[in-house]
């Protein structure tokens, strides 16, 4: 009887393991909205090699069925039942309820250890100048942005002796201004100048608050005006106090498995503005949308906004800081007849730029990716290079 129970237990366990394995994600290039990174792809190559084993382990850890639910269960047990503070390799606890993303060099940005060498800056400048020149040949303006990490603007909330200092965003901005004619926007100094106005980042999220969005938007508009690419008057915005619990912003808290349960009450400045743009429903949308889908089939998000009262078109290649649940693109869309957003850190399309009639191409990337390949490789896809 005992042996029978043991055999049944082994069979049942193997069935559960097989079920979790069989149902694991195998979609390549999947991005975790919760962890702000690309999940490991299913490995290829020699089955018994050490590299394959390591790649398989990384894939299984990232993609096993119900992974997020298992993380939640683990954190519920440690945090609620055992009363232990949830641990995470991804999140750093800060003062006064602040949380910070630890990976991709964010803490090294705060400490000053994340520095770019002269050769890296030269490569970035050469590549970005080439991209800008290619768009100029088509009669279009290229706008380049390296936006600062949360640890660049609020390092004082990290435990330890962290202060604001020069970071990769500063290095790249200064180098491009000195060695290229690329139109580059300095968001870091803009955000630092407005820290006293209220929280510009959510305490438990990696993203800007609506007030932070607004100052980013005004910096972009000012740069376009100063360089003769427009005569835009910033959209008037009314500021009011909002409570954190009434928003969905808390990706760092989610990484800890809290799902909003442990978020503290705090208020931050929100904005209201009169919006004239909306989702495109015109012939333009019908013409451009299929090409957008064809050129960027793996993009986490794309959309088109249309403002009948404005002129000119813009394409925005950026990450989740500019995504549809944020206010930056809707604010920019107030100044353009057609505004296209593509969540894409590594690809751009000359074919789309021409078909869309874009006057301005804006590219924005977080400074934590400054030493990655994104800034030193030509991003163009399709037949036209």
C-alpha cells in the first residue's frame, strides 16, 4: 500500500511538472510589462551543451506556466503569513516608501559607476548623426532623447549616500551637442528643475507621474521651437492633487507581488487639459495602419492619434514612458495632424516615415540602455536603408 501511494505521488508530481512545462510560454521576444524586460527565449542549439542547459534554465524560470501567480503566492507566504519583507532581485527599497528598479545598471547610475567611455560616446554620436542625416535626405527632422532613470532624479531616496551627479543621460546629451547637429532634448535638467513642484515619478512605479509627463512634453516643445521646427504654445494644464490608490501605477510594487495591497496613501500632482486629438479613423489611418502592423509586428504597442485642427505629422519611437496610458503622446498630438506611436527601442522604418508623411521623427530611450546596442546600430527596417 505504501509503495502504491509513493508511485501515485511520483506520477502525480510528474503530471503537474509536465503540465507546467507544456503550458509554458514559447513566444519569442515576449516583454514582461511587470518586470520591464524581455523574457528569455526558448533555447536553440546542441541539447546537451552547457550553454543549452543554462539557456533552458533561464527560459523555464522566465516562462513557466502561472509564473506571476507563483511569485504572488511566494510573496503572500513570506509577507503575509511569515511577516517577512518581500525580497526581490529586481526592486530596491528606498526611504519613505520609495521603490527603485535595480536591474540594467539603475543603482550604478545613482552611485556614479555607470559611465560611458569616450569610444562609446563617439560610436553613439556617429550612429545618431547618420540616422539624422538619413532623415534629412527625406526632408524630415530627427529628434533624439535619452530620458533619465528614476535613480538619476531621486537618488536621495535610496538607502546610502546617493546624490544627483553626472549620469549617462548627461554624457550623451553633452557629447552630441558638442560633436553633432542632431536635435537632442535634455530631459534630465528639465526634471531636476521641477522637483520642487511635486512628485515627477511615482514612488512605487518606474514611470513619470502626469506632472512629470507634462514637463517632458514642454521640454520637447521648447526644443522644437528653439531650433526653428515649430512655433508651438504649450497646452495649458490644470494641476490638481490625486491619490495614489486611485491609479494603477505601481509596477515596482507589482514585482514584489503586492498587486496594490501594500501601497501607501500619498498624493501627487495630476493634470487636466482640453484634448482635441483622438484615435484616427480617417483614410490616413486606413492607409498607414497596415504598413505599421507589417513593419512592427512584435511591437508591444502602436497607435495613431489624429487632430483635425493641427498640421504636420510626427512619429514617436519610444518605450513605455510614452505608451498609451501616459499623457505625453496625447499632449504632443495637440500640435500635429497625425501622431504615430511605436513602442520600439531598436527599429525604425524609412518606408513608414514616407508613407505617413512624417515631418518629425522622435526617438526616446531610457539611459539605463545607454551601453546597449540600441544607440550604435542603424535601426532601419525594410528594403530602404
